[in-house]
């Protein structure tokens, strides 16, 4: 269980992942060393990570896909290990169900996505099957607190140094500017200025990426929906209203809609699917993939403040959320 003080720390860091421990301590009325110890403990226990979360539109990502793999069971870890270092793969997990591995990939063009799907992944020993679901529209994706000075969805011009900084901050959003400067070959002042600019322009948000399992949401699953084509937008709007669904997207192939759901247990998942999703007018078929183990969790779209303040409820009656 996360106590009230740790919850306040998590919520504060979700709004500003680089907020100093001194500032946090003053805000919460505790000692800076206490804040530091709690944050370090939560990171060590994989309750949270603090990372840069890029905005796909600002990064110029036009080719986004969910890729599902069939993998030899004995080679699962090897396959995942070979995919984890790819900065364009933002999520990676093993799953129970039709597929063994699910990953999210984001690229600026379809040529590089094609290379991943047709050249890189097939050459990983142990991969037996690949199914690619191109994302046509992201209907719901929590991006963190938005910057009111950044109102355009047009891509922002970034150079190689910016790219390197973003990739480093995707791993550790609180990384020392001095260490980052040494890695990319510029001064700490330049790093500070560039990171501030990327945040100001909404290219990235440095925020908390929570482990839903450690916050009581032990079951994370992917719901592939086949629906009546004329009702796609209406159904997406309905799905987006559920706090249990942090991600809702439309696809160009396979399923019409893919959503991610997080719930306390399998019983709650069954009830949510049968009492809620299955009763939505226009939904014909639902396929479920249950997350087995997180391998890479750069981002999964959970609103941490909502998760902490409004725990998902195991609802038994239809029509309740």
C-alpha cells in the first residue's frame, strides 16, 4: 500500500518529474531527505519510474503500430531482450492468449516501421509469427499536464542532440544534466536549455510512469474489438469515458478498436467485459490478451493521479463505472 505522503509525492512528480526534492519537501512539509528516500525506494521497488514521455505528434511520428508476436516459449526472454533497446518501441510485454508478446512502436515514416516488421523482428531467433496492427487514430492517451503555450499539433524541428537527450530521458527523466552533457558531447548549460525548450514546446513531458500492478491494478489486458463500422467513433467515445481504459485507439487492420484495461483482478475483468463492453451497441466481438510480464514500460498512458485518488472499482451490476 502507498501511504498518503507517498501518494502526494507521486502526484507532484507526475506534474513535474524533475521537481527538486527540496521544493517537494517544502510543498509537502517534510524533510528533503525523506522525499529523496521515498522516491528512490519507489523506483527501486518498481512502483514508479520517472521518464520523458514524447508527444507523438510533436515528434513527427506518423507510423504507429501495435505489433503482436508468436514466440517460442523457451526464447521469450531472449526475444524481448533484443527488442528492449529500440527507442521507438515504447511498450513491450509478454501476454497470455493468442500472442506471446505485444509491443507498441512509433516511427516518423512507414519505411522504418516496415524495416522493423519485415527485417529486424523476423531475424530474431525464436520469433514464429508477426501480426501488425497499424494505428489510425489515438482516441484516448493520457499525455500528462499540457502546456498552454503549446497549442499546435504540428511536429517540432529537433536535431540529433535533441533526439539523444530525449532517448536518454526516456530511460531516466531525472538524469543529471552533467552526465547527459558528457553522453551527448555538449555543456550542461546546453542540456538544461534544450530540455527546458523541449518541455516548453510540449515535445516531451517528464512525468511518473507507474506500475499499475503495484498500485492495486493487478490485471492489465488488451481488448481487441470488432464493431459496426458506422459506430466506431460513438463506441470510442463511450470507451474513453471509462477510467479503467487508459488507452483507446482505432486500427487500420485486424480489429476496429484496441483498448488497454487495468483492473484489480480477473473477476473484475470478466465483469467489466460482460457487464460493460459487451453491452455497448455495435460491438460484435471482443478478444482479450492478458499482460503476463512488463518488459519495457516507457509509457502506457495511465493518469497516475486518477489511479491514486479514484481506485478502480470491482463493479457487479451493468451500467456502472
